[in-house]
C-alpha cells in the first residue's frame, strides 16, 4: 500500500483527543448532576437514556471521522494497467556545419544563431519525435529520433564546424542520411502495426552554399516516401568574411583564405534552398539580421497530421480512497441519526404516573 498524501495521516492523532474529550464531558456531567439532584430525580430526568447507545453513537462518529481522514491521505492498493499514447510529428533537423557557417553577418554567427533557433523550436515541441543531422561534404546522424528533448539539446550544444572533416557543403549527403533515419522508423511501424504513421518532416538549415549540386535522386527518394522537406536559409545576401579564432579562445587570428591566399567571402544563396523546398513539398524560410523564420515554420508544422507513434502500458497503484470516503460519510450520517434515548411503553406510563 502507498499513500498519495501521507501527511494527512498525522491528523489521526485527533481521534484519541476526541475520545478523551468525550470521556471528560460525560464524567463532568455525571458529577454535576450528582451534586444538584437526588438519585430519584436524576433517574426521572434520564428516563429512557441508554448509556450503551450513547457510547455506540460516539464510537460510530469517531470511526467515520477516521475513515474520512484515511481517505484524504489517498490510499493506493493493488495495481491497474494504464496505456499512454504519444502523438506528434516525426522530424529530422539537418544542420549545416561547413566553415561558412562561422560567418558573423548574423550575430553571433550563423551557426550559433541556428543553434539558438533550434533550441527555441525544441521548447515548442510537445509529443514530437525529433532527430538531428549534421552535414558538410559528409553527413552524420548526431541524434536519432527521440522524445528526450534534454538529450537532444546536449547533442546540439556540442555541434561545431570542427567536428566534420570536410568544409564543403553537400545537400545530397544530408538527404541520404535522412532517408536512412526514416527507414528505421518504417521498421518500427512494421514491428508495431497498430501505430498510425505520423507526418514526416525534414528541416534543412544552411546558408545555401552547395558545392556538389547532385541531390535530385536523394530528394526524389524522400518525397516518394511522403517526407515533407522544408529549408531555412541563414545569413545575408550581402556577404561577409569568415573569421578564424585561436582554438578555445575568442582571439581573432585572421580570416579564412582560399588556395590562392585570397580572403574568402560568403553570402546566403537561397536559390538552392528554395528549389529543394519546392521539390520536397515544403516551404522556404529565412533568418537574417533581426529576423527569425522558425516561428513561421513551426506554425506550418502544427497544421500537419499528427500520428500515434508510441503506445506504452505501465502498472500503477489503484486509488481506493473513494470507498473509505463513502464509508466515512455513511458512518457520520448514521451517528447523527442514531438516538441515545429509548422511549418504551413502560417508560411513558411511568412518566405519566409520576406526573
């Protein structure tokens, strides 16, 4: 047995106090009547009074109070099986971590701004499974689909442009890893056929600089699998340099240069991102200085069909306070209705004769 509010059990200490109070009251009344009335007068005044009935009446009252106090403590006895269903959208976020994402045309940098907006997006999730892909010329599933948003934030926090070997950007690699992640969900649905598939969404966050341009096949594969693809461009079209800092510090040591030694400039290139979104059945959004596209994207996601993708059963203790509360109220009512006097025919006749 467990208790929902065990602190109420301490109030059971009032029951012995009430017993003592009732005993003291009865004793005081006996002493008072003995000092003011003779035995014959006392007997006439208490005509029909049954001491045993009064004791039972008080006992039933105290028992009812005890049951009500125990009910307030919320006893749980036995177990019951409950089913919890999760409903939401399956979403993958593909985050560009190429060197150009270090550009600071969006403060504090494109990458840090993107991570900040993703965290805002996570705060708005409720029952949605979310995964994270990081990509440059290669792609890696940083976090598989999960409902544990705290773990997802930890994976997001460690994302940096130094964790991938290539500094180029290839959207095809991100699309192929996304396909593999969604295929893993297909296996889960096969194992649990009662679950209805949730809407599937891929959000690509990048500055749009694609150095490969061979993504059509991977894109078509995803769209054929009913995956909606949205893109989020981050940066400005004016362009800026890519700062280089001393490792582990904020000390600026220079700017990224190409093989000829010229300072590299980078700018948001939305054309590719718009094309991917159009072919993927989604929309293109943009984040530049002082502007956020996450809210508009989330509003669109909320309109998508939510499916049941998780159903869990667990055993829990069963509430039993209802029966105790009902029994307590019945006993209190019974004590109120129960008479302390028994007026019989003989007692009425005796009262008439004495009168």
